[in-house]
C-alpha cells in the first residue's frame, strides 16, 4: 500500500468557544479525489486550512508526508488574486517558487508563459489572458485561481469550493481538469463541495461533516475496490 501524502490523527477543530470537529483520523492517499461536504458553518474551510498548515488544530495533529512540503497548494474561497494584474500574470504567479526574483522581474520565462496560456485555454479563458482580473466575473476568477494553482505543480491540492460560481456543465469541466491534473497523476485532490451530483461523479472518498455534532462526521468510500 502506498504511503499517504498527509495524515490527520485524532483531529479536533475549534473556533472561539465552538467545537467543529472531534476525533477525525484521515489519510490522504495518492491517486485519490476526496470530497468534503456539509452545510455552511460545519467546518469545511477550517478543516482545509488546518490540513494546509495555516491553522493549528485544537486537538490531534496533521503530518505532512510529502517529499517536498511545498508541493501542497490550496485554492481559497477568496481566491487571493491580484486585481491589478492580468489573468495571465496571476496564473504565472504559480511558477514563482521555481524561479529567482531577478529571473521574473521583467518577464517570466517563455516556457512558463506557454504553460500558463495552455492552462487558460483548457479552462476556457484564452480570450481573457490579457484582461485585468478585477474586470472578470466571479466564475472566471475561480478558473484563473485554479490555473495558477495547477501551474505550481502541487502533489496535494486542497480546494475550497472551487466551482461554487459555475454552472453545472462548466463546473464538471473544471473538476475534470483538476482531477486529471492531480489525482490522475498520483496526487491527491481534496475539494469542499456542495453539489451531491458532483460528489458522486468525481469523488473516491467523501467526508461528511455534521454542524450539530462534532463527533458526527462520516467517512464514506464511494468507489470501493473489488475483491478478486
């Protein structure tokens, strides 16, 4: 059995005086699409940020097993894009970890530009590459954020409702690209999702959070392996 990319051990989450989650043990394995579901306020965002190392758990621990810890990336709900830059420049920001400051001061390397333009085309944004990000729709901005994150070449991607502003067919396209680029290449994709059809269609494993009971979370294998 392959080594997990990241594990959560007896994890407990708390915001102020409210306990969101208790006793969660979870392994994020290569080649897996994990969906995290639950009503607003159930702790999906807090969980993803804790797995990413941005927040400290109230109980338990998160262990990163990646060969290179920086190969973990996250698509945030607020997207964290630079409004005063073009869509292309925002996507190119995903390659900054591979280059020195001076090498990108005036222009990104041509191969990175080609990769960024290819990603924008894949996500239906080829005509928006030189448009200021501040003028894009919310759905277009979500796709720019996805392109930027994929350009960083993560092995473990945590995505906080990455398709919430897209119509169902476009959302399916984006999730297909994310899945093929991460879990399809022996990485792990963890997505907070609200749409049950998307969960059933794409996820291998689903973690269902219960806002009324911190111990009421459920982990369900949607695609169990057949026994020979």
